[in-house]
C-alpha cells in the first residue's frame, strides 16, 4: 500500500470512530471528574468532544478551569464543535443529528447502576458528574499526568506553605466546605445535612490511632512530647473554622476566586487527608499517590443518596 493509500485508510478509520459528547459543568472538581470520564471514553476508541455549554451560558464558578489550572486547552476542532453546539436553535439541531443518543448518569456515584456504559459505542451525548474512580480506573495513570500542578504558579503564601509540606510526615489536609452547603437563612442543603462537625473529631481520632501520633491542639505544639499530627485547614469559612478548631490548626484562607485551585494543590502535598463531601477535596486527596497516605472521607456524601462508589475502597469512611 502506497503513501496515498495509507493516508486514505487512516482517514477511513478515523471517520468510522464513534462520535461522543461529554458535558462539562460545575467547578474545578466536577470538571476534573467529567474530563477523566472523557479520557476513559477516548481510550475505548471514540472521538469525544467536550461541551462547555453550561459553563459558558450560566457562568458556573470560575468558568472552564482545566485550561487555566492544568493547561488542558480545547483543540481547534473541539472549539469549533463547542461553538456550533452553543448556537441558538442550530446548536440544538446539530446536537441531535450528530449525537442522536443521550445517556444521563444513573444514580449518584453508582457504577453498578451505570454498567450499561460499557456497551455505549454509538454517537452518544453523556450528561452526569461521574464522581468515582471506577469511571476512569483504566486511565488513572494518564489522568494523574494530566492533573499535575505547576507549583511555580503558586502565589507567595501558597509557595511558602508548599515548601513546608514537601516531605512532611505529620500534616493532615482537613477540608471544611460550608459556603454553598448552607442557604441564606442558615439551613443546610442536602450536602450540608450529610454530616456534622463531629465528623472531623472522629476523623482526626482515627488518624491519631492509625499513626500512633497525637493531634497538636495547643498554640505551641513543639513544647509537648511525642509525635504530632498537624492539621492544615482548607475552607471557604475561615471564621467558623477558627471558632471550632484549636488555634494550632493552620487555616488557609488566602486563595479565592481564580486562585482557589491552589488549595487543591496544597492539599495534595499533605501527608494524610480528611476530605469533605466535596469533589474539590476528593481530588486533593486522590492526587496524593503515596500508597501509605491515609484518607478519611464521610460515609454519607449527600443526604438521601447512597453514592456507593464515590470514594475508593482503600479510603476510610466514617
């Protein structure tokens, strides 16, 4: 077969690959789950396009963050497809013609309920959050390579803390998310109702028992004898955390808006992890690939939802 014939054959094979579409939405953590699922679909041989419609039209959180944080830019073809799909009327028509089949995630973080995904090879548009390692387990190594932080871009305060965290053996990332988990009248949403402040006490007690260390609870922990665990608190409600945790806990309260990703980077550098029911701290813990790091996660991810596969089996659920 000559060069022209090989080229034609490659074009023919490319044209035969199924076209699929994955909707990206939400903040950084959710976008990371959805894009990891997209990478999984590509590994199976499909030509998969990301669709940023919700992010673009509704201005969710900080917009499309994967490019700004990890350098995952849309290719010219992806930008063209996303632009066409975002057009009024025409976009809806193209979506239904090019991607005629629709698959909406069954259940929440439930791999068994979504077992039919394995048979989806047709031109399908996928809508869901795909929160769970099981939705991208076959491409986990590639996902880790994609989601590498460039620590040179950290601001001065974050860079200083990162230097302290590298090689640490006693730090614990502790994520407290409250802002959007509570309504204006102070009542919790289904995520806010999922667990209480007692969870953090139980999680730290577990880590202390598992590591044989005690939790530093004084302003001068160095004066105490024995090895200490030093919690680093990442939160959107610093005032609440300072009122509820010992003053020895370091509260990271300087990364906001476009700098919010730096909290996830710093979480991943801590030695152990206490995650909230949040995709943000899920990734902060998961991106710490050290096999002997301990991760504690809440047993209930969302009030009224089972979410059986949201956390890896190796994590401790309390």
